């Protein structure tokens, strides 16, 4: 899962990134409205943490752009100003939640997880597909009720495929998801093939059916 933090307080943004990385999120940072808009054009995000007061303008401009372009990212507005007007304006513009500074990072993490579950997984904390079960909170996978040991990237890959079930996911999209945006450092997609091969092998050895199909020349699809 990929998160964009738009926050000009460097110490706070770095603290958020450090915490969320421990929770297996890929994080990008922007400290201006213009930079946030640029990164939103380059990547799709699962959730955006958005400060209202930024050096080059009001962060609510981000919300207006998201709404105008019918983007589906979840948004949590954060602000030092505990103002009812800010809260109402942000929510009316499409924000999913609002946090007043200071806040506990554990609470921010919980709210991000809740938004992603609601938007991508219909609010479910546990995803069940026949013999395959994915616990979103514990970040564990079981097959026929037996635990399956996956690496972090294998888990991220499986979750990304499941969250886009029945849709063809391009190799570029997969690369961006599991590399954390470092795709430019790779000369080819061999690292995708390696992770996909290991994931499919582990699932098969555990007794899971082959739900992950290769679509020639395009990418992969998790078939439900």
C-alpha cells in the first residue's frame, strides 16, 4: 500500500514515514501543494495524509483537484488549527477523515488502515477466498487454516493482486507497488518474475488453487 504525506513540518513527516514503514506501507513525501500535485500525477495512492497550511498555498486545493479528476484516494486532513470550519470544509470537499495536531502516530495508522479497508475491501478486516485467508490487521496469510510464511514483498504482492481482483494489473503497476517507487533503479522486470514465482510456489505447496494468472504481454490477474 502506498501513502503520500503532504506536510511541511520535516520532523513530523519523517516521524510519520518511519512509523508507517514499520507497518509495511510505502511512503512518499511532499512539502508543498505543487509537489503534492506533481506526485499525484505520477502515482496512484491508497491514502493521502494532507496538511492544510503549506508554504505555497492551502492544502485544500489538493482535495479540489482530487474531486475534479474523480480520483479515489482516501484523504486524511491534518491541521494545527482545531477549527470547525476547516473540518467541515475538508469533509465537504471529499476528505475521509480529520486529525488535529498533535496526534498519536498509532491513531493515524489506525485511521489510514480503516480508510483503505473501507475503500478497497468493503470494510473487511479479513479477506477470505475459498481456502485462502488474508488478515489485513495481523498481515498474515493462511491456506486451509494453516499459516503461510511470506516475505513482506510477497505479502504486498498478494494483497495488491487481491485488491484488484479480476482486473489485469500491468507489470509497471506491480513494479511500482512492490518497489516502493524505486522502479527507475531496475533495468527489467526480473525482480517481479522472481517474487511472483516464489509467491505462486508457496501458495501451491500450501494447497492453494492457482488464482494468479499471467496475461501474455500485459501483466497478471487474480481470478475470483
